[in-house]
């Protein structure tokens, strides 16, 4: 993957984002790396861009990426990942919970207090990037067709 380049859109000040070079993500054992093809821009992204993230970072020098609803193609998988391979069309669930707390263990991971959610705390990693690493368990295959005959919009 050394010849591929990665960039990411970073909020540098309110109302201004810059596209910067970023390291190419490498998959951990249980991760996929997705080439990002689509990112939805939601109200909280717009709020973060215009005002500040809903949960402002404690560190004023924290790098802030925006964008969390993303889809694309798998380009690499970790050595323990068996349900994906390069070329699969996927989308990612933006929140990755801890997997250890009482909420996660009871199946209510959506209220995990230690969730690592894209474009917010604790890491403010955004999906407005060329490539993103994500846990395979929170990645989902998309069909090769488009539901309802929808048209691609670019
Ligand atoms: Zn948890």
C-alpha cells in the first residue's frame, strides 16, 4: 500500500477546513481499511464546522476531523478478519463501543459510555479521508446492486 496516498479534511478553525496529507492506515488484526467513496454530512458535522463540535475537545490543539457516515471499498484486512476481502463494498458503523462495560455486555452497546465515535471524542477521527481503518465487527457489506434502482449522485 506504500504507493497510495492518504489525505484527510481537518477543521482548522471555525468555518474552515483544510485537506492535509495523512498517514496510510494499516489494519490491526481485527480491522479493515476502507477506501472512502461516500460520506454523509449530518447536522452535527455542520454544527461542528460552524460553531464547534457538540462535545468540544479538552485539548485545544486536538486535530478535528468531521464526517462519520461513510461507505466505500475494502482495500486491506487484518490477519484475523475472515468476513471481508479487498474489493468488498461496505459501510461502517461510526461508533465502536468498548465491548467490556455492563451496557456492552448486555447487548446495549449503543449507550456505551466509552464509545469511540467518529468525528467526536475521544479521537475526533473523521471519515472525510481517502482511507480509514475500522473494526471489522462494526463494518457491514453492501450489495453490489443499488436498492430501488437509485441513481448515483456525484
Ligand atoms: Zn461499553
